[in-house]
C-alpha cells in the first residue's frame, strides 16, 4: 500500500509542479540515469600487456615469464599443431607483471609465498623439479651501484615436470623463418591426400605405410585410426596407444601378403599390355634365340678350352689336383637342403637356391624355418610363391 501511495503522491506532485520544478526533477533523474549506466558499462581492469624487451623494473616481480606470441597462437598455442607436444614454440619472454609479496622480490607464483619452514614456495609449473629453481631465472637485478640491469635469457631452457616429463622452450627469435617446419607433417599430408572438404576422409586417403614408418601414426586422431580398424575388422578396444599398436602389428604381419597381391596384379597388367604372340612370331623369336644361344655356346667353349689347357708347371699341376680335391670336399660338406615354408631349397653360404632352376633366392636365417621371404627379391618371391602353389595343388 505504501508503494502505491508514494507513486500516487509523486504523480500528484508532478501534476501540480511548476515548469521550473519539473526541469529540476528532470535534471535530477538524468544525473541518476547517467550514474547507473556508467556503473553497468565499466570495464574490468585489464592485465598489463606481455611486451618483450622492456627495461627491468625493480619494483615489480623480478622473475622472467614466457608466452606464445599473439600472432602465433593458432600454430603454437594450446590448440595448435606442434610437431612435439613438450616443445613449447613461438615464445616471447618478458618481466612478470605480478605484485610482489611478503617483502620479497617475487609474486606468489614465483616465490613470494613461503612453506612451513619459511622457504620460498614458487608454483610447481614455474620451477624445474630437477634443479628446484625458476627454469627461466630472473629478468633483471640491481648492480653494485643499485642500478637496474637486465639479465640475458638462458639458452635452451628445460623444465622437468613433477611427472618427470622434460619440457623444452624455443623462442621465436631462435626459430627459422619457415615456421611450418615445426608443425606436424601429417596435417599437410591429410590435406593433400584428402578428397574435397565435403567428402569425409576414407581409408584409401591415408598413406598408412608412410605414417607407420615415420611414427606419425601416433599423432593421428582416434577417428582416423578407426578407418584402419574397421577396414580389417580388428577386435581392439582400450586406449589410443593400444589401437596404434594393433594397427602396426597387423600392418607388419600382412605387408608380405599385400605385396604378393600387388605383384599378381602387376603380372595381370603386363599380360594385358603384352598379349601372347602368334605362332609365326613365336617361331621367329625361337630362331633368333637359337642363333644367339649357339653363338654364346661357341664363346663359352673357347673360354673353357683356354682355361683347361694353360701352360702349367709340374708344381702347378699338383696344386690344381689338391685344389680340385678340396673343392670336391667343400661341395660335399656344403650340399645341404632345408625346408622354408614347406618348400625344399639348397642351402649354400647362407643363401637359399631353388633346386629346379638353380636360382639364388636370398639370405636364410640361422634357423631356416624362421627365414623372412619378404626380404627376397621380387623375382625370387615369385618363384617361391609358385613353389608353394605347386605343393598345395599336389595335396
């Protein structure tokens, strides 16, 4: 009731007031309104700007601080795409803008507070756990005459965190002009390999072999890793590291099979590009090959005659006989046969030879059954695959 009465009284007052009184009331209301608006629009005080290279101010906190330069935050900030997680890049250094505490030269973050024993207690993120000191040191000091002087920035500063991780700090004036080299290569590759932006990334858009070989697969998001997992229906759950490990193991186990499939495709393509010859073409090629073979045989026979009938002394003949005997003994000792993936090969000087074609296949492991045939040459792998197919067909 009182509010209604006061409002009614105020209205009656306005109705009975003279023009001068109304102007006075209007001025009072205008002042009140301006005061209310100024209170609402007042901005909160902003923190001092982080400007590098300023003179040392002994009245402020003496500690040195760092930050990513404002125009480099998109690249090297918290949401950037740095090549190394614990290498802080694109930095500037400046004097701390905090207020000193407890009569010290430092703010609460850099040692202005004390522990229970009266020792300075800076924040753990500002000290190296290995040295126990401020990892960037002080920005300045007072010389013998009491004049403020700047202290040079420490070279290649490192901070060991509480968890034992080593953090590196690289300042912008120490970096090369090509700042993109400090970013993950995977990001640019994904753009170059990906299809238009309106089409989502697919399994074929990613160069898995290169990412696994370079170790960049560990930096891929889980969404991209699932492209591989879903493609091969891998049953893996858990953390991202477990998914990465499963992909690497699967890729390495099946790399040989994939290369064999690619070789088969190449053979088919070669057959399509080079169709079988006609009977007349075959006859012509056989005649040419026979002529070339005859010429080669004549040359070989001449060389053999020269080697068989050189002028020799009696001592040379004796040494030849001894060497022949030793060679025969070596051949008897070295003639061994081992099975590699159920295929029998002749083993000589640590290498496998195809029994039928006498072709050098490749190196053999100390335990022949453990031999990695994927390291053999392409032609040898084809012969090996043919041998396996023949064994399987006989079964």
